C-alpha cells in the first residue's frame, strides 16, 4: 500500500477522491490497451506506482507535525 502524505487533515478527503479518480482512469486505460492493443497508458508517476506496484491500494494521511522540544 502506498502512503500519500498531505499537509493538513482537511486535505485528506479531496486528495483521496482525486487519486481514486486518477487510479480508476489509469486502470481503465490499461484494460482498454490490453483488449485493443496499441501503446500503453500514461499517467503521473505516483498513479502508475500505485497501480503497478501496489495493486491500486493507497492511503492518504496528514503529515505528523513535530512539536517543539522544550
């Protein structure tokens, strides 16, 4: 599973939705290419990595902000 970090907790849902849409589109393009031939689909590296190396599984988390040490 690929872990994607975002800056704030409020960004998680929008990033999750964005990545889910892109992963689904890339997987559909792969299936189309397998059925019909032609060149393979192209996507951002992160999307290709999620699909090809992590079976489409990813999780979006907020970065841990370190608290200052006193």
